[in-house]
């Protein structure tokens, strides 16, 4: 017994040098949208809890320079003072996914917004999964009925295709998305309302969608008054949910309104941490994130379903 305990201790000691260093830090600066902390060994994309006089708020690491770590809070910053404690979180905060999401309206963190009680999903999925091998994808060779005769006849959409809706504000993009949600033959519809005004979110859910339509739909809402980090996560959460249902062998219609505001949210974050602007004021990271997000849609393998995606873009 003594030898067994000694061997176990030796195994644990061997693992200690390889374990990631997790130590609390403190805030040294807070300007605009970003917070700066020292003493935190957290990778980019990791999460921290920042202690304030009003409680704790969650923040994500979006960059670093030397010993300084740049944090982007997930909510409005209140009660922040110099020296506030920053506690890294060691576990990944995956998004809860499951059939329980059908008929629900959630925020970027998967929390319900519809007042129907908590959502109890048993599975969790990463917001940034590894890319699919392009050689394993099924070809786009079957049509998808989107419920709009003009599109079905003249601009037939294939299962797994990705389309852009380019138009100005107030010309009916959301109405067209509602028509697709009501009339499509897809098994599941996932709607991402990113950067919309709160009034428009409510109108889309209550006026454009009927109660029957919502039964096979999942709506992810990250309105304009949320932080840029939450708008980014809201769009990625919608795609993650669509990926879950595709992996179950279902045909999914993904509607994201809008991809432009996703790019704007990343621009806000990147410029706040000092990334230089490039084309039309957008930093280079935007042009890396957009294809990474769009390529997550499409057909899966032969055993999986498909994600047919429509992204609205405001010109």
C-alpha cells in the first residue's frame, strides 16, 4: 500500500511542471472598452472574473503586450477601481446545446430571454471548433425549399449553400428572413439577431414568427446595446447551435442578421487594443474572422446533415 501511494505521489509531481500557471492578477488600467491587467497568465480567448464594487463581471482575454493582458468585459463596466482583483477561470465555458433549445430565445451565453424558465441541456459545444476537412464534405447537389417561390424558382438554393443578402437598412431583410423561417422545409431554423435594436428583436419574434414557427426555431439575440464581445459570441453561438443540429443529421437553415455588425464588433475590439486599421477602417483580424465563421456552415459528412446559411450585409 505504501509503494502504491508513493507511486501516485510521484505521478502527480511529474504532472506539476506541465500544468498551466493560474494566478490572480490585478487591474492597472481601464480605458474605453478595454481593461488592462498584470499578473495573469491566461491565453487569448481565456476568461477571467474581475472583482468590482458591484460584484464580479466576466471578461475575455483579447490580447497582451509584454506583461500586460488586455481584457474585454462581457457587460458594462461598473465599480472598477485600480488594483481590482482579476481571477482567471481554468475551465472552458462551452455553449449548452440540445433539442431543449428548440422554441427558445437565448442570449450569447445561452441564457433564456423568453421568460420560459431555465434551459437544461446535457451537452456543451465549443464556440470555436476545429475546421472541417473540406474533402469530407458532401457536395451541394440538392435543392432546399426556403418557402419563397421567387427564390425557389429563379435563385434556387442548394442544401449547404451560403448566401448573402445585401441591402440597406429598412428595406425588408428581416421580413424576408421571417418568410423563410415560416415556409422552409428545413428541419431546424437557427436565427442570429446580432446588433439589432431591441424593438426589432421583439417585433421579429412576436410579429414575424408565429408560435408554430418558433417550435422548430432557435433565436439567438445579441442586441446593439450589448458589448462588442457579446455580439461576437452571439453570432458564433448561432453557428454553434446550427452545427449541433447538423451533426444530428438534420438540415438546418441558418439566418444571421447581420454579418456586417459581427465585423463591426470585431473592429471595435481590435481598434480598442491597438490593432491598426486597414481597408475602410477594418483591422486585419476582421478579414481573418469572417471566412472562419462563414466556412463553419455548409454540408457535413455523409452521416451528417447540412447548414444552409443566409447572411445579411448592410451596404
